[in-house]
C-alpha cells in the first residue's frame, strides 16, 4: 500500500528545493565585462598617443541593457555600498576593491540589479580622482579623459 504524500511534506520539499536554488544562484559569479574594459583601455591608450579624442562614452561601448552606472572607489566595502544604494546582487563579484587601491569598480545596474561589472585599473584612468558623484544614468555616462601630474583621470567636465 502506497502512502499519499501529506500536504506538509510537499510544502517542506518545495521549500528545500527553493532554498537549494537560492544557494546555487548566490554562489554564481557575475561576469566581469572584459570586452568593455579592454575597449575603455584602448580609448585611453589612443588619447595618450595623440591627445585628440578625449571622450569616453561608456553607453556607446556596451551592447547590453542597463540603466545606471555606479563607481565604487578603492577600499569601499562592497556589501555596504550595495546596501546603501539599494542595489540587488544575485550572485557574487570577484573583486579586490576593498583591499586594493589600484582599481575602481564600475557596476552596471538595471532595475536596481547588478548586471555586470568592470574592475578598472586606475593607472588606465581614475574614476575617483575628482568627482564626488558615484552614479550616472546611462544617457549621462560620458567622461572626459584628462591628464594630471598624477596620471590619467576621468572628469564630468571638459574644463
């Protein structure tokens, strides 16, 4: 004689499956967008060589949908940054931002969810040099490449 599964047993089984799926998703890494990162580095390299084109329009480099770009500065606690800005992280980000002053972290966000990121080397351009702003809507993600005695940096102003 077969026993019918109880309603409680089915609910517990569904909860366990749901928990296992959540754990699996949280272990998934969000992929760094290496293609866009390399394009950005190439644009900076061109600027260093000829001092002509000094505009970095990040929206034009991306081929995926996103609403907002966030800049995380060196030594910033990523979890606190995410919480403070009401962002959703479904997975994990492989970064040294909390312990490495040589990078800035760029987060591409859509509907408050972190979709992709770039760990950008500050030697190739520093997003944390002068601006206090940390978030930029896609249509306004244009930066001017500038040179100072400390190296290359990105500015919102062309002055």
